[in-house]
C-alpha cells in the first residue's frame, strides 16, 4: 500500500553541511516528504549556503524544501514550533510531522516504518525513531528523565516520551495537547510533550529498527548541563508538583557536591557552576533562552 506524504521540520543553526546531509537522507524514506528547515539566525554565510543548495537536494520530496529564516536563535523547541504551527494551519496537510535537529541522520526507510506503525496504532500520538542506545525513556517524579533497558528488539515499544533526535507527531494529538512548551528552549521539551500526550490518553512509543543517528554534540558542556538541570526542575514541578521539585532540587545540589568532591563519580557532562546557576534560575522562575555567556 502506498504511503501518504509526511512533513519533516529540521531545526538548523550554523551547520549547513550537516543539514544538507540530513536533508539528503529525508529524500530516501520510502514515502513522499515535505521538508521544512527552520534556521535559527545562523551566520550569513551559512544561510546563503542553504538558500543556494537546499533547493538542489534530490529525493522523494512532495514539494521543494522550504527554508524559514528567523531573526534570532529561538532554541530547539521554539524553532520546531515555527514549522509545526505552519503544518497545523494547513488543514489539508499530512497526518504526521517529524521533528529533528539539523544533524540527525535517518536511515533509509525510517519514516516509512514509523508511519506504517502509526497506521496500525490509531491511538499513537508521538512515535520516536530508534537512536540505537538499547534503552527506553521514563519520567521519574523525582529524577526527571531516566532510561531503562529496552524490552523489545524490533517493532513497537511503549515509552514515556519520544527521543528528540527524531520524533513524529500525529496531527490530532498536537491539536489536542498543543506544541512544545517554549520555556524549555532546548532539552526536556520532548519529555514534557510526551507526558502531556500520555495524560490525554495518547500512546507514546518507539519503533525499534527505525534507525536514526546523531553523531555530534555541538554545544558546550556548561550549556548542556545548565539546560538539562534547569529544565528537569521545571519538568518535575509542572508534572509532579512543588514537593517533587524540591526533592529534585536537593538531589541536584547533592550531586554537585559529590561531583566536586569526587571527580570519578561525575557524569560525562558535568559543570558545577552551570548546575548551580540552573538551580538559582529555576527558583527565580527564569526560563527560556540560557544566559548569553553559556551559549
């Protein structure tokens, strides 16, 4: 059975080569793709490269790729929302829209496998591609986003939230629950979206074997640590209450003290000062874009 078109929104910032490589892969998905690139105020040379070369990307595209240029770096979630709003406003548009960063490389046929799974599961609202880590996502009331071992090798597995590396959202789901909460800027917004979807009765899961890879970490450790810590506190407070957020705040401060005392117990990404700033900004209610000196 021929599969219908699917929209894909890629969020780009200053990496045109990686974006073009990713765009090429979205032309090899086993179904027609309507590609939209949201550029978050990249350097002029990067934008010019996209203006010139994005229309030349070949593949099974339902229409020429669309470039939406922004005047500021909106972040990942707010940037995705630019494309999602445009997609949702087209009431004759596709049923599914994918969202991914500019450097996520989807394997051939990944989108087709996800859309086919969505056809079999009319209650599925958010479906993730497989990042290959052998883990399933969980939202813990105190720790926030955590991982558990996968229980499925191939096909559908329920999860609490989709991977932001590549997720597909059903139109009816976003019509009901809304799009990304823009207070997050980047990190944890997909967890918040997944929690809202599940609480509204939608299924959230992953299709094992529908592969995607993101081989790059472009941000500094301080920025990643700041956003993950601050946004985890926001996620826990909004979904589980102030008491849970207070417990998580205490756990976070304890982890900073432990990591400062014993470097062997630190995570791969650890910046004590960034984590303390994140905790302080959470207590102040300061969300959205991170401090300029961390970018």
